[in-house]
C-alpha cells in the first residue's frame, strides 16, 4: 500500500472510531452536562391519575415521559437511570411528589407509566435510580 492510501485509511479509521463514540443505537448521542444528581428509588403514577391535572397545571398523560419531584422546578429535564439494568430515559418535571410516606422509604421521583416502561420496572413497582438534571426549568 502506498503512502496516500495508508493516510486515507488511517483518516477513515480515526473518523469511524470518533463517530462510533457519538452514536448510541443508531442515534447521535448528545453529550449533556449534568447540573445536579441524586440517587434513591423511583416509583410510578397509578393509572387512575391519567387525565388528572398536575401541580403545574398540565394534564397527566401516562404515556408521556414526565415525572413528579418534590423540589425541582417545573419543566426541569432529568435523566433517570435504572441502576439495576442500566436503562435511561429523559423526563420533564410537571408535578410534585412523591408523597411523604414513599419519600420516607427513599422514593425520590414518581414517573409516568411510559417512563417506567422504558426503564423496565413496571412489574417491580420501585427500582433504584440515579437522577441527573440536564436542564433546569424556570424558577417558580
């Protein structure tokens, strides 16, 4: 192989390696700075709350990727990672919760059914998670 071909091959190898690092499951990964983090348990809303008004005034749609947190401002975007299977989902805070009793048990976030399904814990009811704030919502 002569020099120009070797250089072209090297450039291709470097380019393809850097692209592979930026792609996750065929989608371009967007590196995002974590602004705050918290760990604990996640639970999910019961289905009877579907269609009810949340603390932010939005109507809860259990299929959307939304959540309740006791202190994060509404519209805060949080990456939630299931620490048991490694799955992650980004949710938007639209409600207050969990209630006092689950919080005493270590529950730090209530997720929509859609988010819990993506994280793979619908049967378990609760799972250990890590929360990472990716974007703060406006102050209330």
